[in-house]
């Protein structure tokens, strides 16, 4: 796909609509885009390559845009294979081009491309260094752990474009369009969510720049209302709730815990919750459940006891919240067990390891199937959660 972003900045990326799992774990029913850009000036700079699934298409796009010229530089902002896998093919086709990257990225090159000799073909850049192309000047800013240690972003000074690496990306192929926010949120929380502190550092650097356009490595180029996108990234990276509401996440074996979870959702709405979302952890997409846990201010977890612990879909969900730095939320617990309930203890223990997570003192324990007395206790739990 070739698209002029500006007269001298051209998109040469590709859509992948056949990919089933991004990073081997995230469902992408609308596909994914691998973005790459070319800056045409006295000197020509290519900004990032793309996944090996689309190398041939990318090289064809690049060849068409070059129109007989040859690139002078390849800017490598991120070494994850969905962006770096075509570096070797580029280096073979354009042996005189210089690879410009952070020192850590250059160290990683032989880890991915053992048979390619990069000696004399790389230039390491540091924070604030620039690269003159003619009318265009790229200024580099290090962005370690957003979300790998070698990451940097590039700011083009004349057209005020931020080439943002994985920041501001989203799931979904460009040909499929769609709203930005939901798939951008799911992308951010699951890919970069652990690294809120590092994202905040990058946002502070970005605040010093006059940015008129953001070119990410996945998803659409952002040209309007940039304050909206940057504001969401600020909220997400501070781990603040984006919306007042409750996610009720349940893991049920035979349906009794599911029945209780659905009743709890009804109770929360009756008690005044602004919004309640239910998710079945055994059947619904885990990455969406994690996304919604971060989106809303309150979480209710309901799970059956299993093998003296908690039913595995709930354990998996809470584990993912742990590794993504879930924090600053209120949580209520509903457990189920027929003879020795253990789910509540395990869930409480996992939640207690999370930063600034307030677990309601009231835990609802159901013995096998929900009863009228349990409903009364769920009403008390809902009141305590919403009172905060």
C-alpha cells in the first residue's frame, strides 16, 4: 500500500488480514497493519521495515516510491520482528544504505540476523541527535521500554511529524477502518501496559515538541485532534480509570458462578452503577477482559474453587493483570465452592500483590448454587463498592 502522507513523506506499509494471533496470543479478527515510511529529500530515509510475512510487498512498494533512486538511510526505531524482520532483505538490496538506530538496537542486529554483515553500515544515535536529509531533519528521542529497551522515536522538524514506533498504534488492518479507541486501548494495555512510567517519560518529551502528525508502526496516521489521543495515553499510562463503571469477570464450571455474576451485574445497575460490563473468562477474549479491567474504575471477580485453588481461567486473568501493573482500582470478590471454598483466598492473595488495589472487606461465599441469602450479601458488596 502506497499513500502520500505529505508530498515528501510516503507510507509504504502493508495490511495483514490473514494473521490469526498477534505476538502469538492476541486475536486480531480485523487483521493488523505493519507501517513503514519514506522521507524523500536530498537524502532518502526509510523509517522502519515490516514483518517478514509482507517483505516482498514492502520491497515492491519501496522500489516504486524510489523511482530509480536509492535510499541513504534506514531508521530502525524498534527491533521487534514485526518491524525489523525485513532489515536483512533491505541491507542485501541496498548495501550502501546506513542503518541509523540506538546503540542497543545495533547490538541486537546480529541476534536476529546472524548471516548478515552489518559492519560499517550502522550509525548509533543518542538522545537529541539529528540527521539532516535536506529540507527535512530527523531528531531522535530515546524511548527505552516502550516497550523494548532499544526503542527510540523520531521527530521530523520541518513537517512536525512524530514517528512514534509502537506508541499510538492499534490492532486492525487499515483496509478495515473502524474506530480508533477500542482497538487502540486493547493494543496499549496488552502490549505496553506494564510500562506506564516509561510511557509517561516519553509523553513529557513529546510535550516539548510541536507535533502536527503522529505516524505509528501499527494503525492509522493521526492528523487531527491529537490532544485526544495524547490525553488517552496520559490516562492509560498513569493507570487512572478511563471511565466510571464496573467489569464483572467470572469463571464458572457448571453455570452456578455465572448465574451469580449475572445477578451481581443486575444488582450493580440497580444500585446506580453508571455502566456494567460482563465477561465470561472461559469464553471471551482474554485481552478484551484485561482491557476492560483497566478501562473501568471497579472490578468484581467471581470464580469457582478448583483443585484447592481457583478455576484456571480466573487465575490466568489475574496473572495478566499482575504482569500489566494493574493498580488504582476497587475490587469485590465472589467465590463459589461446594465443600471447601478456596477461590476467594487465592484471588485475594493475587490482588493483594497489586499496587493500590482496594479489595472490599466483604467477600461473598456461595455454596454450590446462589441462594436468597447470597443475593442479600451481594447487595451489601455492591453498595460498599459504589459508595467509594
